[in-house]
C-alpha cells in the first residue's frame, strides 16, 4: 500500500512520519556504524549513545529533576502493576488505589499479592464515565503510596491534574498520555508508561523513579524485579529492547523539534476539540461516553443510536481510510485515539466523514 491510512488504534498506535522515515532510511546501516540498529550490541558505544541521548531528551522534555532515575524496562505496564508494590509497598504493606478503569483494576489485583489495598475511590458503578473529584478520595495518610491511572484508553477519561495526596508517595500509570503535556514530575514518586501508545513501539516501558524510593527496595527481591538492579546498570542489566529505545529517541527528538510538550499540548487540545464539537453538535446522533469535565484528549469514546449504525460507520470508515475506530467491548461504540503523532488533518477529515455519515443515516 503506497498511501498511509489514518490509524486511530488505541495501541500500538500511530508514530510520527519523521521518526518512521529516519528509521527506514537507516535501517540497513546506522550512519558511521555499518550495521543496523537491530544488529548492534547493547554493550557497544553506539548503543550507549542512543540510550543516553533518549534519556537526556526525556529529561529535557519533562524537566525531570536530578533526584530521579529514568529506566527503559520490559514487560509493559502490566509488569509494573506488580513491580511497584513489590518494591515500595514495604514495610507498611498497604497502599491506596484510585480505580478509574480496567487497567487500574488490574493494578489492584497485582498489588493485593503484596499487601493490603484500600480503594480510595472508584467510578465503576458509573461504567467509569468520569474521574473522581478530590473530595471523593478516601485516602490513608499512612499508606505507602497512592496509585492512579492518568488516562483511561477504554473509557475515554483523563485526569486534568494529579490527585492531591499530601505527603504520601504518588504513583502514576501514564501509559496512554505520557508526553502529551508538561507535568510536574517532582509531585510523583514513580511514573511508568508502556511506550506503545504515545511514545514509541511496543516492548519498552518507561519508568521514572525518585531515587530515595530505592531504599525501600529489598535486596531479597528477585534480581530482575528490583528497581535497584536497573538503576545501577542504566537499564542494561540484561539485553533491552534496543530498537524500541532507538525509536523512543527518534520520537523525543521529533517532539523537541516541534516545540516541545507545551506546543504538543496545544495541538492535542485543538484535535480533541474538533472531534468533541462534532459529537456535541450532532443533536444526539453521536453521544460521548465520558462526562465532559473528564474527557480524554487522547481517546475519544462515543456511541451512535444503534449498534447496527455503529458497525456500519466502522465498516464505511475503514473503506474510506480510517482504521481502528471500533470501541472496546466494555463500552461498545467507537473510539478515536488521537495521540501526539496523529495529524490534525486526519481529525478534520474524520469530522467531515462523521457529519456526512449522520446526514445520510439520520
């Protein structure tokens, strides 16, 4: 296929054209190296430069303070569901979890293997159509940490700012909105994110951890599950996903070359506004799943009057060059994932398609 179609998939998701083209151009041989990035040793000076540059660019983009370590791990965010409590829930062995979707529920399940979990808030009874308000949170001031998921891909909800948790360590699963805007990293103890939604290809997990938390990591932990192992070895204790880290480096370079995260945030708000306005102005033909104040800038979820119409739109959209619009089975309907690399032009063309579809099917 010569023409790239619009990829609205929730993940693995769209990557910047510039990053893909550079990877393609240099796939056979990195400049000055004579080997593919797929072939070079993770112990080589070449890869040292790649991983350290990717780390430096992430530090620059997020303004990460010096008292944090940046790790590139494997196992996805799903492994972090267990690694986080395993490493930092002791010695108190209790933690608060804010449940706003399927992924935070899975994180709770893993945390219960380590210690006691207090559900500080949950919107499950409302089919996760909103983010809890601050006053709803029932937090334990003696908890080891408070865990939340910043963006919920399945339900299309997103925290607009992090919950206030006092002096308790804040932990965030930022898998589906990492790098969509600037955040104050100093408010967090750990931020983790699978790369495949907004940062790079599948197979790499970014972990940003405040260094003082490493004191909680027992030397009795399994070597590969201990954060200290990976901090001490600069994510190179075992062979990492070298190509995935290389691609993250290209994506971070693309972000820096395009105005950084403040500029990216403005583009993301603009894209989401285009799509939400189309939904809101449809007279009820399109109905958003998430409450307006909880709407995600990354994943726009909505329904049509009937399942038959939803299926028809998905089929016709695919034929027109819009892929990945089918919603998750938990919500049904449609989901348009418009991550950083998704172009404004693609959102504009989807809006035109949706308006035309409504005119023909109302």
